[in-house]
């Protein structure tokens, strides 16, 4: 409750995969999922600039620059995401591959050989 974390293991989940969702939810001052209290005026300004950029290549560059800001501010240990793992037997076909478990499609078209 005091937001004085020494270590915060967390999976920054996304359902759309766009950089606006990741940064806007977790790394902007006062963001809805920013419960660890991260705040950096450079990040806040960079977010507004990146989100307003319409060219996908330029937006990617700006998002990568935002990652550099975060990496300078926080210690990060990348880990695998075990909850997005999906296995099926080889006789099961047309299982949809999605970005994360949060947007797995319905299974009406899955069939068994």
C-alpha cells in the first residue's frame, strides 16, 4: 500500500499489442495499472508524442526510445510468460494462434483428424 517496492514481479499483459496500450496502462504518471508508482515527466511527454504519431515506422522508433527511458529507470529481468502457452495434440487442427490468452478466439473451427 505504501508503494515502496524493492521488487515487483509482474507480467505487463496486453490484449491489443499496440504500444499505446502497454505504456498508457503501466508507465504513465497516474495510469490505471501503474500501481507501482512509476513517474517520469520524460516518459509522459514521450507517450503523448508517440501516441499521436500516425506513421507506424516512426511510432516504433519512438516506442523503442520509450523502452530506453524505462530501462534506464528500472531494473528489468525478462521472463517467459507461461500463461500464454498453448499446446495441442497433432491430430487437432486449426487452433487459432493469438497474441495472448486474453484474446484466444472461440473454438468453433477447431477439428480433429
